C-alpha cells in the first residue's frame, strides 16, 4: 500500500510539473500582438523616427535662442613683462632715450554684455517653421509606428502560413510514402503494374522536394520576422500558429472619414506643409532690415605699469554702454535669393506630398476594402473546396476498399485534399493581413 501511495504521489508530482511546463511553454509562444509590441520598441525605423523628433525639438530650441537675449560675462586678469626694451620712451610726459629697460604690467577687469534682436521677422518665421516641423516629426513617428505594426503583422502571418503549409507538406509526404509502400507490396504480388509503382515513387520524390522547400521557407520567414522586430532568430521562440477569423462588414464612407481624422501620415503632411510655408516666409523676410539692441558694462578695470621702478596706475570703477542698431545685409541678397529658391522648392514638394495623400485617400481605402472582401470570398471558396475534398477522399477510400477505385484515384483524392488544405491556410492568412491593412489605413495600426 505504501508503494502504491508513493507511485500515486510521484504521478501527481509529474502531473504538476507537466502543468507547469505547459504553462511555461504557453508563455513562450509568440503572438502577433506581442511581436508588434517588441517591434515598436526595437525596430530600426522606430528608433530613427524617435531620433527625428529629438532633432526637431533641438531645432525649436535653437529658434527660440535666436529670439531671446544673450548674456555673456568675463573676468579678465592680464600680466606681462618686457626685458631689455630700448629706444625712445615716453616717461613722465617726456620722450627720453636711454639704456635698455625692463617693464612689467598687470591688470584686471570684470565685464558683462548682452545682445537682443528686438525686431527680426525672419527669426519669428523660423520659429514657426521649427514648431510645425516638430509637430510633423511627432505625427511621422505615429505613422512609422503604424507602418511597422502592419509590416510586423504581415511578416508574422507569413511565418504562420509557412509553418502551416510545412505541416501540410509533411502530412502529404507521409501519405505518399505509405501509398508507395502499399503499391510496392501490390506490385510484388502482381496486382498493379510497374507504371503504377513508378508513379507512386515520383509522387514521393515530389512530396519530399516540397517538404524540404516548405521547412526551409519556415526558417527564412522566421529570420525575416526576427529582423523586423529587432531580435535574433534564435531568441524568437515558438510562434502562435492559430488562425481564426471572424469576417466583418466595413462601411467605406465611415472608414474614409475615420482615416481623414486619425491618419498620422496625413497630419504629418499637413504640419510639414505649414513648416515649409513658414520656412519660405522666413527666407523672404531675411531680405528685410532687422533691429538689434545690446549693452555692455565693465567694472573695476585696473592696469598697473612699472618702468624704472616707477609704477603708474590707470583704470575706472564702472563703464556702461548701450546700443540700438538697424541692420541690413544689402550685399547678401544673392544668398537670400538662393535661400528663397530652396525654401520654395521644399514648399512645392511638401504641398504635392500633402495633396497626393489627400487625393489618394479614398482610393486607398477602397483598395484595402476590396482586398479584404477578396480574402473573405477566397476563404469561403477554400472552405467549400476543403469540405468537398474531404468528402471525395472518404468516397474514394470506400470505393478502393470494395475494388471499384484504383490506387491512383485514391492518390489523386489525397493530393486534392492537400491542395484544399493549403488554400484554406493561405486564405486565412490573407484575411488577417487584410484586417491589419484596414486598421492601418484607418490610423489604428498599433
């Protein structure tokens, strides 16, 4: 009895360990949403887009710096010494010449200065351009996130499709080998011809070829997914291969209106257009005069000079000054013309990019909805084909058992079932990709 209880206890422990292992295995399975989360943190496009936002923020700070006053201060200490100076020298108001002399001088002062462009229209326009560029960079980051999410989902379902098709190819190879063994046995007893055996061998060879290609394709697609999300292929783990879909109905007008409101690339194009307009205005305003104001102050300036053991001192306690100036770069007009031309070219490109997105929005929505409806219809056809292939295989097997169907007809029915299974896998993957494309076109790619 004690031994029985020990065995039962061991089985319970093994069962518990099995549950824990299954839970760990389930936790290691990579889903499409988890792949998207990883890609949004590690994808190269995301990192570059974030760097673009940081760069635009720096440009805004620089534009503010051109408008705010600048201050600088200096604490100066000077020491100098001259040995063996000769020639006429001014000493005590008299010009004397004598033997070479030595002299020393030292001094100190504290100074402050400031400058402020109080009326610089081009700088204000440049600030407006920088702020719109920052908004555009942030919207572009959102658009990049949507694009990366779509590309990740598309690649994820390519991996799922490759794995499922590899399983179908593996099943087909097993059937082909079983059929070849069966036909070989029948050939040895004279029930089938040599031609039937050769056909079975050809089918087995083709199935082996397809299975090898399918397994290699799985590795290739996994490498593509790993590169997309920014990890090594060896760290990718298992991929969730469940393909379940629930067909939906989309209203084209609603999707188009939602895309107009939420698409970050549309908002980025609009912000870029505003930034280009402000930059063009800044370039044109640079031809006008601008007003600057400045001031300076120096405190406790002292200079001591020693010659012939005679020390003289010069200095003052405080010196202040202010200035206001009207500046006009009248000799840089050609440079201003070049800047205006470059800004105009950027404005034209930004306007065309903005107009193209707006112009093609409805067509893009219509195209994605067509792709989704096509994938749904293909799935319906594939499901009907799979049902027919399964029923045909059952009927053929029954006929073969009673001798009213040949082994080649049975093999053909198995091949048709394999093709139907592959079509279902491709249709389901196409639906999931089409759903992701519609989410992206609506501005909800993440």
